[in-house]
C-alpha cells in the first residue's frame, strides 16, 4: 500500500499514467466494448483492467492523479448514443459530473459517434476496461500538464 493512493489503483494503470505524456489519450470502456482487439493497436498494447469499477469511478480514479488537457480542442470525449448524438444517458451524466469537476477552465468535452470512437481509440495510449454495464459508457481522457 502507498499513502494517498487509492487502493483500487492497479500497478498496470499507475505505470500507464506515469508513462503517458502531455496530449496522450487513455480510453475508458464499458463491459461490452471490444477492449482486447482495440488495445493491441495502442501504444500500451494490452488492456488495463479495472475489475468491479464502473466508468465514472474509473474516471475519478484516473483524474485524481492525471490532469486533463486545457490546450486542445477537447479534454475528454464521450461515445454518443446511436442515432441520438445529443442525448446523455445516465452513465454520461455521472461521468461528465466527474470530468467537469476536474477539467481546466474553458476545456471542452465533446461527443464522438460510436464507429468514430472505435477508430479514435485505436490511436490512444491505452485502453482501460471497466465493468460498466450501462450502454455507451465509453470515454477518452486527454492528458494535460501540471503547472
């Protein structure tokens, strides 16, 4: 155990967060997402698993250590609901509450269509698989800098 580190933080996730640089992206995915087949295309190359943690809690865990980017077009992306891009599901509202509390002033959160999300995720630093059961519970966090 380490002081001030959430005990749910895994060694693999900590290592991943420490290796990421400004502008690198980490993808948080739900239980239905094809995490393995996406992760092989990322810099990390393997899925980082957070068992028994939903997407908003994974985002809280990550943003407790990793700053979000305030210099890009977005600090986070959310997977849009098919045929309802502006609709927010329960998982979106819960995750956005966490992101809003951690994002830099003026930073944006944008939606991305599901198929576009799949393509975007393949270029990320890593994929974090949660046990989130709510549909479309997938997000991208862009790493910022500490001043």
